[in-house]
C-alpha cells in the first residue's frame, strides 16, 4: 500500500470524489460542469502536492457553485497542508456553519477538534451533545459582524413608539472606548453593570444567557419564543424576550425589551430600539481615536434642532425597520448599504460582489467572520474606490463573505470611523464632520 493510500486526508478525498461521481445522477443537486472541472483540477493538483495551485482551483469551484461544501472543506485542507493553520481554521468553521449535517461538515469538525479545541468545544457544548450533533446545528450556534435581526412576531412590539419618551432626559453624554474598531460603553441591566457595543446595525438590544449569569440577572426559562439571525451565516439562533430596566448614561428605560440567546461570544449589543428616539453624535476625544463620547439628544427638542452643524455634510438615509440604509458609490456604481457602527469592516456577500462587478482576486486574504448568526469564511482584498458624501476613499480594504443573509452590504467602521458623525433621526440625515 502506498503512503498516499494510507493518508487519512486521501481517504477523505476518495470519499468525497465517490460522492461527487454520484452527483450527476441526482437531478437538482448537480453543480455546473465548470464547477466540476475546477474541483477535479483541485484534486489533481492536491495529489501532486501542489497545494497552492489546488487551493486556487477549489476556491474557484466554490465561487462557481456556492452550494459545494466540499470545495470549502478542501480549501481548508490545502491551507493546513501548507502549514497555514490560521487560514485553515475559518474555512473549516465555515464548512461547519454553512453546510450542517454534511460529510464535509463532519470532517471539518474533526479537523477543528485538534486545530481549535476551544471553538470545537463551544460547538459541542451548544446543544449539550456530541460532536456530530454540534456539526449539524453549528449554523445556529456560532457567534461579521453583523446585523442582529429578530425573526419572531415580537419585532412589531419592539418597533412601536416609545411610551416612556416624555420621561427621558433631553440629552446625555456616554463615554466610549474603542475595542478594535467598535464602540464599547457601560450599561446597567436591573442595576448590574456590563459592557455593551453601541451598534447602529443592530435593530434591538441583544445579549446571551451567559452574560446575564455573569452579572447575576435571572435568565429566561421555558421554550424559546423567537429566533434571530445575523449576516454571519445562513442559520439562526433561538431567542427569549425579557423585560428589564436598562440604563445607559442618564437614560433609564424601564421594563425594556431585551432579546436573549443561549450564548453570546461577544459583548451584548445596544441596538436601535434603545436610542432611535435620539439624535446622536459620535465624537472622539483623543488624537488616536481610541476613546470619545456619544452625545444623545432627544428627537424634536430644541437642542436637537440646533445640533446640525453648518460645517457638516448631510447624507440622507432611509430605514428598513430600524436599519439605516445609505447610497454608496462603489467603483463608480451606486448601491444601497447598511450604515453599521457595529461592523468593524466593509462586507459584501459573494452575490453582491458579482452584481457590482467586484472581482475577488486569487490572492485575497482568508479571514474569519464571526457574528451573532454564525461563522463564515471571508476573503479580504482592496477595491479601487468608495464614496459616501464627503468621504472618498481609494484602495480600501473590504471583505467578501460567504454569508447569505445580507440584503445589502455592510458599511462599517473602517470607512467612516475616522469622522465625527451625527445620526439625525428627525430629518433622516447623517451629518459628517472631519476630525
């Protein structure tokens, strides 16, 4: 028996190829002939131990047929064979998250058990079951940032008018520090202090049972009452709705709805449902923009009317639920994007790249995109130009993610984070001031 025949990876490869040979006999499951050709080319180069070339072919096979989980898995295998552990892990994680219950997902779980034991254990713990159970539910268990969008009927009550508006202070100023490119603030739930991300891309306030337990707040019990999803994967997570007193700065909202999921691997999100009744300005107080303040002024107040700077540049936005949508010029073509302070980067889906004629280069950097809805591999590269109002940037880094739940791309902090901006909810305008 040859050394190659004894290789576990080669045994997995033969299993995958045997499955692939059956696909043409299955109507509706067969990928295009072009995707097959790319995949077969990847197999050929892999057997020649030309892993870099094999990686290019498997990547192209996936781009041609996004339903091909084997192509994602074998990109990870190639990365691992090249000694690129950091590049392999997000691809294995993406296979688990986006192709649950498949042979590729099970093999990816096996690889993660040795490459990233902590994440592997998280998947296993999520349902309190075995690794196989974890792989079949990974799309709902993981945590690109990221919209957080509830899919239950409870959404309508969250979007209603705020009954407590008249009792709220006319304005408050909230300090923040940067964690990466995101804005981290102090909040209190039923008097218990916790850190939260100030997130214009989240429709609601969201946190995990694990975070409630950390500060001693009672967790919800019983069956889940809804579900929520993010842009990180095609899955969703079960949620419960609780009502608690939530205080940020001088603003305390009593009996306020908070969406709770089983586990959240990031800080809780302070979303639009909390601060939509305010005009808010993000202002940096340090030259390195590592900290600053968020000034919230009640909509319709005299202070809000006076807050528009004559030196500012107003960019209109529209709403989709609580989400802010702006029109951005990308390589000369205008497209709607979510204005998302909770996104650390600029993210497009594969389909959106195609629609905007954005070519993903072969040397794109493999990244991991982790958000509320799941884990997905992403590919980082630069595009020529993006423009929104006064902000005009060239050769800017963006990500293409395998996630499929983004109706529009995300415009994150890497684009506008070096500007002061005010969200004027009365006039539906974002006012930018250069700092």
